[in-house]
C-alpha cells in the first residue's frame, strides 16, 4: 500500500512509503538533504514500522524541534492510526 505524507517544519516536501503489513518496503523522501534522506530511506527498508518510530521519534535538526527522521516517525504514527 502506498502512503504519502507532507512533512512540516523541515526541508523535505513529501514522504512516499510502500508498506506491506507492518514492514516498510520502500521510502522516497522528496527534497531535504539528499545524502541524509537517501540514507534514511535505505536504512528503514525492510524494518518494522514500530521499530522505526522508536528509533527516530523526537530527533531534532539543529535548533528546530523536529527533523526529517522525526517527521518520518510522525508520518508512520499517522499511517498506523489511519489503518485502525
């Protein structure tokens, strides 16, 4: 299932997930710091949603209260809530 999320307060503009069950099959982050967003995308592929949320939730970026990894955790939480 494809899921799209528009992050807030960060440089990236959109996160596009492919999710099967509770596993992230692929993630494409549009915008943001290319090396970091591509790295995050590769790292989370094949991981369980809850594991990614636990690792990334609350990570700030510089003096911002959020970051692309934090926004990813928020997107995944919203996905879980939309499935209930």
